[in-house]
C-alpha cells in the first residue's frame, strides 16, 4: 500500500510540475505574443489600456529572456518528471487505478499545452522579429 501511495504522490507531483510549466509558459504569451497580436489586429489602444492597467507587462517584456529561461527550465523539469513516472505502477484497486490513469492523462495534457504555449510565445518573441528584420 505504501508503494501505491508513493506512485500516486509522484503522479500528483508531475501534474503540479506540469501546471507550473503551464503558468510560466503563459507568461511568455503575456509578455510577447498578446502585445504583438493586439498591434497586428490594429488594437494598439487596447494594448495601451492593458499596459496602463497592468504595468508589470512592461517588466515582463523587458526581461523576456529571463521569462523564457524560467519557463524553459520548468518545462525541462516537468518533462523529466513525466518521463520518470511513465513506468510507475498504478494501484491494483480499480478506483485508484482509474484515478492514477486520470492523473497521468491530465499531466500529459497540461505538459503538451505548456509546450505549445511556450513555442507560440517563442515564435512571437524571437522568431518573428528575426524574420521581419527587427
């Protein structure tokens, strides 16, 4: 029974690490992708209002290398935890086994969403400006 509790605890830790990676990856969208999207859509006034309401957005944009570095580090950590937990056994009890499988699916889904969000933010922050010559 102690092994089952350890496996479930490890899976919950993986979900938490994936959620932290999603949170920091979302920061990459806020700092770089959303402002570019607003300007591209001709919503510069909305962007100015957003920056006026949340001045921390300017700090995120100024320190985007640190934001992306922290998000990348958490993505690597979450990926390593997901990889390590891939072979952990689920409990023999049917209800606990369903919970275990559900936590694995949630963890994988959150991690995949984090990677997509990170890639999108990186495209807006680094790739598109380089392609546009800026």
